């Protein structure tokens, strides 16, 4: 419920949305029912709202790809690599 309150304080939820989600949270019986209440909220990196992409595709041949510093992990990541490598460091989620 704290996640929902913070999201409302950040402006990611209206007060009406907060009330609806808190009511649903209070009647939830499983962790899955609770998880659904926050999956659509934009991520916050530092003080910036960042939308999580559904799918990120990386295609490469004979090279390396690296994601460094702070980056938002997508819901789904597809990597096609021929003769190279992919490396991830410091994801924010």
C-alpha cells in the first residue's frame, strides 16, 4: 500500500485511482492480486518518471552490447547476437 501512496504523492495516480486501488488491496487474498495494482505505474529514476517499455529488441553481429549506468529493465528483452556478447550492469529494476 505504501507503493500506491508514494505513486499518488508523485502524481502517478489520481486520488480516485488511489482510493480504488487501496480498496482492492484491502480485499486482496493473494500476492498476485496485489501485484496487479502496481504493474502499470511508470518507474521513477532519480526524480524523473520513466515508462517501462513492453519489449526491447537488440540485434547485433560481431559486436558487443552493453547497458550500463542506470537503465530501466523492460518487461521483455529479446537479444539476437551472432559472434558477440551482451552485458548488463546496474539496472534500476
